[in-house]
C-alpha cells in the first residue's frame, strides 16, 4: 500500500467532522482480495489488519453525529420499552435525591444501555430526559475509526469489523458483486463515493488458450 497524495476535498471534510484532519496524510488504500477475509477489530481477541484511531467524547450529541442516526430520519421513533422507561425514572429520582451518581447494575444497567442506544439510533428527543443521566453514568463514550483513502471489497471476499462502535471513513468504497461487509458490533460507513461493480474476469495465458480452443471446436 502506498501513501496517497492529492486527497479529494470531500474526504478531507469528512475527516474534519471527526476531528481527524491529521489522519489524512497517512491514509492508505485497503484492498480485500478475492475469496479472502480481512478483519478490522480493536478487540485483543482478534488479529486485526490495522489498528484503529480511538474517538472519545463526553457529549452524547457528538457521539450521535459520529455513529448514530439523525433525528429527522427516525422522527418520533422511541426505541425504549415501558419497563426500561420505568427503570430510568427510578434512577433519575435517586440521582436527584442523593445528588450523586448511584451505582447501576442488573436490569437498570441494561436499561441505561438501552437508553443510550435509543438516543443514538432513535429520535433523541423521545429520550432527552435521560441524557444527563447517561452522560453522568458513562462519562466518556468511545468509538473506533478506520480511515482509508479507498476501500475495495472484491468478489467473494469479506471485510469484517469487530465488536464495539466502528466507523469506516473512506474517500471511496467499491464493493464488487459477491463482496460483503459484516460487523459484530455497530458499524457506521461514511464515504465520499460508493460504487457497486461487477468483478472483472481475468484468465492466465494457459486458461485463455484453453477457452479459445473450446470456442473453435
């Protein structure tokens, strides 16, 4: 992989949204060869092709801009169940009464996580009252950024992302027919250009001669 020059302006602007302008200079291409698997993971359990850039923020709204869904796209959609809302109300009352962050475990911790997902991937205004509680409990939110000038996923190949919140940032993403992108965690794909193409058939000289012989027969 060679270092790229002459980066497209839209790619640079994309990185600016994540405060990653410095990453543009060292960004490279990623080719996932035909019938292969390339893994990108921040987990120590996985062998990763590349190490990620760590994104961190204490602002839930900034995290939503990074990895979530805009409210306009999910207007009015609340992803919380009634029991989870009840758990959050209890926690809010406890915080207000004690003026400290109470420990959350079991079902209530699950409800906090569900509220965070609802804020990020649903209409955040539907769970806006939970924002101070979520920011006080989790304090710092993290995501993993994977930065490439161009990504090509060849036919029959898989680009796999590990657990956690992953963000793929690329100037161009090309997926050949039969290529796949999969993730065990959440995955946000932000690219300047997306192309879906058919694989190009290439034959060795011996195979080409064999095909020509068959056609002449």
